[in-house]
C-alpha cells in the first residue's frame, strides 16, 4: 500500500509539520495529546479543521495561567487573527464554537462584570435544598419508567434526561421538557447537519420563555436574570439561557454517564463506593479528573505578544484550553491509577474569570441522581461486555452512546412520597461513605430508677457570666 504523502489528512501531519486535531489519525485525541507533550512540551502548535493553526495547552499549570491571566488572554474571538484575515471561513465546521456572541463567555472588562454579575446573581437565588429534592423526585420518575423491565439503557433513558428535567425546572419552563428538547440540546454542539435547526428550536423556546417571564415574573432563574439590576435585553437574556441550558445539560449528562460506567466496570471502584471508602461526591470528582465532560474549551486569544510554556505566542494567536490533557499532566498526576480523594483542582469547570458559575448545580444533579439510582437498583450490572461500549467523540467532548444494564425487576415507587414529619432525618444510603447511623431501638421497659443527681449545668455564655457578675453572684 502506498504511504500517504505529507500534508494528506490521513497522514495526520499538515503544513509546517504540525499535527492535525482532526481526521483519521486524530480519532484517539488522547494519544495525539501525549505525542505532542512528548515532542513539544506543555504547549504545542496544531491544526484544526481546514488546517487552521492554533496552540493547544497541555500542561495543568499552563492552562491555569492562561485562564487566570485576563490581561494576556481573553475569550473575545474578534481579536483572533485567523478570523480577521479570512483563514477561518464563515462555513468552518467549528464556527459555532468560534463565533462571537453578546454573552459573558466572550465579554471582557466592565461588560463581562455586568453580564457575569447578572448570571451569578440569578444563580444565587436558586434554592439548593429544594433543587436536591426535585432531583431525587426526577430520578425516581425516570427509574419508574424502566424499573419493572429489569433492564435499561442508562444513557438514553436516564443520563440524557435527568439534567434536562432539572434545568427546565430551574429556568422556569418545566412544561417544555420533552424528548425533542433533549435531542436538540444533544445535537446542537455536534456541528451536525441538523445542528442549525436544533439551535433554532432551542432559541424559539427560550425567547418565548423570556417574553413570558418579562410579562409575568416568577420565582425562577429566568425571572431573576431579567430583573437583575444589570438590565439585560431580551436578546442577552435568551442567549445566556441557551448557553447555560446547553452547557449544563451536555456536561452533566456526560458526567452522570461516566460515573455510572466506572461504577459498573471497575470492581475496585464499586467496592470502595459501596463499602464506604468513597462517597458519591468523591466518585463524581474522580470522574471529573479522568473523563471531564468537556475535553477542551476554545478558543482563548492572546491580547499581545507573550510566552506560555516556553513557546512564543503572538498577538492574535488562538489557544485551546486542554482540559482532558491538563488533567493527566504527569507533573500533577504521576500515577493515573491513584484516586484523587475529592481533590477539586481539576480543570473540568475551567478557571479564572470564565470559570463555570453553575458547577455546584451540575455536581448536585450527578451526586443526588447517581446515589438515588444506585439505591433503587443496588444489583444493577452491565448487560454487555465492556469492550462493546461505544463513544461519540469530537475535539470538544467524548460521550457514551449507550450504557445497557440489567437488574432484578423492581416495583415502581410513589414519586411524591414524603416523610411523615418534615424534620425527619433523611435515610442513610448504602452508597454513601461513613459509618451508617445505628437505628435507635427502644429499650425494654424497666422499673423506674432512682433519680440521678442533676448534671452540671453547661457553662453560661458571655452575657450570662456578665449578668452574674453584675448581680454579685
């Protein structure tokens, strides 16, 4: 067989001897990143689709420096030289990632503070306890739909639906939750032939929601975003709702599927989780290290000539934040098999001024959802050989196509059932770490014992001691 000539996409090497992050040779991007790390170090020049030159940041420390240095690097793609000189064509397949939008993700300076302040202000109004209760009820509702069958696909029947149910509730549009909005949110980031139609559908839903809440405010995220002192326009509101909905949905759906896959395929991991050596939240953090929901964020742009990772970066150059390669930087993780024990210094949620503001909501959906599902289905097992699992991959992320499982059929549960007393202690899940609290068993009746001498009173507080001194006691 003839060897493909240099410059051919099948060869993996493009103009200037740069590696491509697309094409047949880039199907395993993790392997490509490690080759680049060995060849060039923590920052390497690469080529995107259509051989657009960019830098990929592979080092953990270098990624953090980039995202935390707004005086050197920004997200305003209008400053990118390749966009200004036409190297990036309007029909570039990754244009949805490149195109500048009037949202806080692409804003800088005072405008970023205004838009980001509105988003974080609206997030601060979310009732986290109430949302966790809703996540549990939503999980029970989804499990009820397949628990009697004794089998399910935990991607299409659970991981892809739970985040959308919760986000629709948070945004104030629970009636909009359906299969179509789930499919549209999954399809839009892929750059598929139907991505434009999916985006149009989502924007129509969110623009109608914005108009409705502008006229009739309620106690939901959308209303608080509209009524924030930053005074966002309807277009700004709907655009922020879109990025929040799609990013939160895609990231959390991937996170849930990844955690469940590891639980079902790694006996040691499952034993630690079930035996109490690891909590579900710690399992989630481990997954954020090993399989971050988003592999990269692109692009950042150099605001002036600078240096990063020993490379000279020119003004107007674009850089990819390498979340996945940064998380496996050998300088940070010399032993990838070692558990990170709840360490949150991974790059999964970005960092600096553009760090994900809703990460705690994503964690809550995964924590509560995974725990509730495993509690309902403690005998759940993978229903196919592990090597038959398939992924859909792109430069942006990698997610499971399906996760078939089997279990003994279970009866449905009342989704709205509540404890008899509102202050009753929550049950202790067998999937949570720590020593379960022993049930309190009433002692047998016995003859009354002689009255014991009273215990010494607790030491009075500062005010009590002052009053005793004042009274001469």
